[in-house]
């Protein structure tokens, strides 16, 4: 299901774009490096021609992304508290 894949990519730091896939009308996802822009429904990479299907991030990758996000939030909070 496209929504599950989209959630997995968002946890990995991918951006959901305003643009939609011409074939599926599903919002496209772009990686942080801005080298890949894919559709989570048909797995087409709109930045590359004739590329193999992209795999959604693995559960372990999701956990690592969540940990990194928590660490970043903690650093921001500590920095704000240090300012006071």
C-alpha cells in the first residue's frame, strides 16, 4: 500500500512533494540528497530512466531514523535550555 511506504520514507527523512506521479496520481517522495524522486505506488523513479524498483526502508532503518530524530530533538531542547 502506498501510504505505508510513504510513512516509511518519511521516517527516513524523505520529503513528500507537491508533485504527483503522472501514472498513479500519488504524491512523489524525494530523498535528502535530491537524487531520487519516486512514486510509492508504481515505484517509478522520476529522476532516473529505466531504474529498478525502489525498496521501502526496512524496519531497522525506521528505528534508527526514529532514534536520530529523538537525538536531534534532545539537542535542540538542551540548546534552548542552555540559552535561558
